[in-house]
């Protein structure tokens, strides 16, 4: 489908979704975003749903301003995936050992490494710039500087919620490794600090929603936020790269006889800010629950823990600010999912997947998410499908 325009206060809201299917709370959030004085465009992806601060599945383009709550607290959250030389025929009948080895190598939930991961010991890991990255931590907000040791130990860890590590098969039987995570606790604390700072500023006092407080260009507050934002986005990217290297090492050990090789890793943020140019304007484009889908750019659009995912290539549709959805998108809250579904439902909906099937992940049940095939169909003018993956192992936080 192509987009549908809904009138907004300052810009039209371009929807790659059925307007009638967008929950009222999410539509109200979008209408509020469209009132911001700095806004130049608003695109909404088919996985749209209500979010804290700003709508998940929204792409907000502003000139000379950025809204920290519209990025969210998991700055730089995103996906990584890589195709391997393994095939379905190489896999053992019982995948529980492989799942256990992955969980041993990569801490999940609130877990962290006992000591900082040494990038020089990781499989084919590009270590250039590692020391420079950490030296820039000295410039982050004073309120989180004491967290550096924890941030170092959380580098290469998964976290909880909807973050995951998966061992997948594509339709030809080729094995893919895939994972989803972000900037861990350090990104959350930086985000919360700056959201609080933005809400204190005088120019934000008359906004229809205090969560839409912005920093404006050429102010010290904007400069401080940009430093911490881009640092946290880099942390998220390095965190995924570290986990992927640890994941690859597990696979190389467990399938030693197969002498596994790996293609180029695909990596993409889906909660972040980028400086981009459209219609002759230099804009700050915030994608919250959306990936960049420029012409020829690879992206990853995951479903839920039982339905599979898609590797896609962007079509460069500027009406969406070169964007596409970040996943299936929730169709009910975590609280509603826990009320509606049981562990028996979870077992049924994840049949054939080696994964947790206990009450702690019922809120991540496939039934709590929109059908991924429908979401892909609604954005055929944004991306083309390169590969469809189905998980056989899913590690949850």
C-alpha cells in the first residue's frame, strides 16, 4: 500500500497503516507531535502503537530541534543479523545444548560480564576506535559518569523485555544468526536525564504534552544532548557487534567440523536520531520503532518469538523519510497479554522453537503482536523482501 494522509496541525500525518486500526491513544500522540513548531514532517509505520513519550512506529522530522522522549529510553536499540555457511542439515535434533551455550556466553536480563569483554579477543572484531569511544565517556552528563564500570561490564549483554538472540533458518535452509538489543542501562539513564532537562526549559512550558519537550539548535542543552545521544547510539551498535562476535564464537566451537564462515553482518538502529537532508532542508530525523530504508540499504524487520522475521532492502521512499517499520508491533500491552494468555498458550504458539516457555515471557507471546506478514505487505513501497527467516532457537532476557 501507499500512505494515507491524515490532517495535522502543522504537517499532514502520513500513515502506512489503516487509520481506523490505529488505537486512539496513539493517534492522539501523533496529533500532538504535529503541533510542534519545529516539525517538518511525520511518517507513521504499519507497526504503529502507543508508546511512552511518543508513538512507537513514528518518524519525526524537525528543523533545528530534537525531542529526547521521541527517541525513547533505549537509545540506539536495533537489530543485527548474519548469514552463515551452515544449513538445516548441520543441526542436531536437540537444540537445548546450543541454546544453553549461547546463554552462557551472553548475559541476559540484568546480567553483566564479570569483567569487561576484551575486543581484541573477539572473532574478527574491528577494534579501531574502541579506546576513542570510551574516552568520550568523560563528556557525558555528570549524573551518570559514575556508571562507567557497569557500562563496560554490560557491553556485550542482551537485557530484557523484547530483546532476543535467535538462531534462524531461511526458506532455502541456510542458518542465520540474529539479535535485538540497545544501549542497556547507560542509554536509559542518559535518556532519562536529558528528558528531565528538556522539560525544565522555558520554551517547552506551553506544549500540549510535556513529554514532547525539545532541545533547540545552538543551545548548550542541545550540544550536551547531541554528545550523549550519539555516544549512546554508538554504544548500542558496539553492544550488538560484541554480542554477535560472542555468538559467532559459540557457533564456531559447536560446529567446529563444519568450519563455519559468515557473510557481512547487517546492523540497523530503530530508536535513534540521524541528520538527513530533505527538500533542501537539513533535518533531525527521529525514528522511534522505525529503521532507515534508503535505496539499496539492508534492514531487519523481526516478528515475534514464534513467527519469524524478514531481511529487507530499502526502496528509498522519501515520503517516509527513507524509513520502514522496525517489527511487527504490539497489538496489546504487556499487562493485557499476561491477563489474556497462559503458559499453555505460549507453549502452543512457540511450538518447534527451543526457547523459554515460562510465565516470565508470556508478555512476549506471539499473540500479543501484529501479524508480521500483514506489516510487511503494508510497506511494499518502502522495502523489498530479501529473505524470510524462521527461528529454531530464541533466547529471551
